[in-house]
C-alpha cells in the first residue's frame, strides 16, 4: 500500500507538469502574437486607434519612443523571440531534464526586462501601452507557472 504512493505521486506530478507546460505554451503563443502586433505598430506610419485612450494610454508613443529599441533592435522583436524561446522549451524540449530550470531562467529574464520597460512607461514616458501591459501580465503568469514546473521537477528528482 505505501509502496504505491510514490508511483501515484509521480503520475500526478507528470500530469501536472504537462498541463502547466501546455499552459505556458499557450501563453507564450499569445505573448508572441501581442509582441508581433506591437512590432508591427513600431514600424507603422499611421496612428493606432485601438490603443489610443488619450495622453496616458497610447501605444504609439511608447512603441515609437527612444526606449522602444535596444541597440537598434525593436523591443517588440525581442519579445517575439523571447516568447518563441519559451514556446520551444515548453513544447519541443519539455522532456529534457534541464528544461524546467532553463524555462524558469528564460521566463524570469523576460519578466525582469518587462518590469524595466514598465518602469520606463510609468516614470520616464508617463504613458502606458496596453499591448505592453498585456505582455507584462503574460510573462508574469508564465514566470509563476515556470516556477511551479521547476518546483515539481525538483520534487520528483
């Protein structure tokens, strides 16, 4: 009887990890889409009507500011690549032993970058971007889920 508990726990933990990795994959896909839209708006010449709610909420101001690029690379492009990496880790590399750790590191790095950009929005530009805030929410949830996946991986090894 007590010999069955680890086997049951291992199956439950494996299923939990698969569900969490699927959630991360879905959220990563959503993040890539949001970042892709933001990247398109970065290069657009016209105004973004669906993201303009006055002086305090305007994606165009944020997406075309001097802070919208890092060494000439659009921040939104970095987001597309970052979410792509998270998607690859949570799908194609999900069975590898080091994936939970790598997933957590990548998600945490993305969250740190998003928090820095949110600081820039709030205190430097004093204008918020709805797309950017959506991306922040997505990477936050992904980071939490990646932490749980890492916890479960540590518990079972």
